[in-house]
C-alpha cells in the first residue's frame, strides 16, 4: 500500500496520509506510534504542547526505519513565540524527539494578540537555513495572518494546518493557499467526535457502497481533495484501518454529497480569539 507524496513549495515531499498524536496520552504514545509505523505510516505529526514528543522519539528509534524514510512534524507553542525563545523551543523538541532535524516545523497558533508570529516565522526561516528543519509552515492561520507572512518575510509557508472536516471545509482558506503554493493539512479530520459525522447519510451511504467504515470514507474524502490528513487513534486495529484507504475511490457524486455537509461548524478554537 503506497501513500501518495505531495510536493511542497520548497521541493521536499510529504506523505499525504500521516498519523496524529494530539491528545494521545504520553504514556501510550510510544505504543501507538509503533503500531502506526508497523501499519505503514511514515508521517507522524506531533507538537511540543502535546507533551508526547519523547514517546514519538522512542517509537522512531525502536522501529529501525531509516530516518530518510520518515516525515516528522512538530510545532512551536504560543508561549515560545519570538526571537528570544523560539530557538530554545526547537532545540528542546529535537532533543526530546532524539532527532537532528524535523521535516516540518510549524507555528502552532498565530496569537494575533501577541503580534509575534511574523518575527517568529523569520526565526523559522533561520532554523531552516541551519538545517534544524527541512520545511517551515504555520498552523491555524487565517487569511490575514498568511497575508502578513507573505508580505513581511521571504518564505511562503509550505503548509497551513487547520481545523478541517466535512462540516467545516474551509474552502475559501484552501483556495487562498493553493495558488500560492501553501498546502492544506487537516487537523480534527473526523470532527473529533463532536458531532454525528458518521451518522450523516452521505457518509453512511458511501461506506455501505464501498464496504468500508465511515471513518475510511471521510479520510478518503480528504485525500481526493489534495488535503494532507492525519487521523489519530490509540487502538492498533483502528490505526491500521485508517491507513487502509487506498483500495477504493469515492465517486464524484459521493464527494459532492459529503461536500454538501459543510455548514461552517467549527468544533475547535477560533485562531482570531484563541489565547491559550
């Protein structure tokens, strides 16, 4: 089973399907990531604030998989934004992960109230130049935040990782990024269980038609739209099931029916007002 690779705007490639560890208990992370790597995942998405980078690192080390076959993302937390603090943050993440570099380093939230995300992105440019990260990007950035980055720095973010699921498809933000070479990554791709996504007729009908689970249908919906997606689970069987999404393809009508579920239903924080 081969996961498609997408090409970032800096020439590096990224596996389109990855494994996320948001809210995975640090004590369970090594086991979960090991199960993901055994299932075939080669793209792992973590963050300093998840407090589970150490477990990710232990799983990577134990796997025996060559480093150049893995794509590892981590993120700079809000309290570490700024020229004076971001270097210590990436160095701590690398030490905790047991890695010399990450493939992708993101600003986790813009925190416009702090107004440090532009200078912080300029620091990320320096980290990339030094080889601490191969690519740099942002997470939870609205269009005005992206516009400032584009106007005031020398690098177009490789990705914008945002809340994205059928009820909150963020089409306008995706359409802003696409011609500028900013790929979209989806966090919470299955709605985080905060609404009955799997009970929606469009999803249930497609699952029945293809003999797959509703979760597999939604992951496939993301993939067919060029979105980078990393579902999370702590259950080995579910981890493997979420990876098994390349043996079927949604029809244009099925995709359109799931598209029609978009109702602007955010289930997470709004980046304009989030202050954690």
